[in-house]
C-alpha cells in the first residue's frame, strides 16, 4: 500500500494509479464533499473502492433509495458510478475539536449502475438529472419543459407505469436513463 498525500481536487489519479486499480481512503472536508466526489467519479474506471468519512446527512443522501426524502441528484450521481454502503456513524466526540455535525463512514464500491446502462455521455446524463431535480417540488413535466413538450414527458412516464405528476425523486437511475432516452434521443 502506498499513501499519497495531497489535494484530491488537483491530484492526477491516473498518474498515481500507474496502470493499477486503486482504493481511496479519506476524511472529506464537509464543505466540498460534492466537488470531491464528482472529481473522483471522473476516475471511476481506475478505482475499486472508496472509504470516506463525511457528514452523516450527506452519507445518507449517497445511499438513499428512490422515493425517500434524502434521494436526489447526488444520490443518482453516486449510484451511477458506485454502490454506496453506509457503514456507521461516527460521534462528534471522536474528533478534536469536535465538529458541529455528526460524521459517517461510507464505502463506495465500484462499478455502479453505469456498467450496465451503456451511456454514451455520462455528463450529459447528469446534466439531465440536474434539470429533473432542479425544483424538487415541481413535477418532471414542469422541470423538463425546456427540453421537451409536456405530452412527450407524460407519455414517457406512462411507459414506466408512472403518473403524469411524477417527481424526479420517484425514479431510479435506470428509469432516469430511460426517461432521458425518450425525451432526448441520441
């Protein structure tokens, strides 16, 4: 095992991996957890596992299932690349000085759902997902109005046996991929 200290947002993980698959261990700064995860996902083909300490609330979001309050864009992005596992919560007192929030250890096993989905452009898919979740209280028909006619979105939702007033948090990664393929054919 080799420990490579440095700024993960600047580190060239491909050079660090040097042709091998790697595991990543870290305690993420809570205020930049999302940018760090997105950066790591760009190297998903090089990574076997990530073992990360982060804010408990974020850890729950990563592993959230469709239909739950915590499920959102970050859940979809994480589950596209990994299979998240909430390992355990870490009490505030485990740190010096203690943070204002509780922490959790999360293991992200790779690959995620993208291995079976055959996406041509993952970033375009994630941009679509952002739009789907852009206004959580609104329906998909309304959130996707700038991309497709409401009738097409309703028809797509119906093909998944979903009501026309469905919201993004009801759709799994696979269903979001299917919805995108109908609304924006490649």
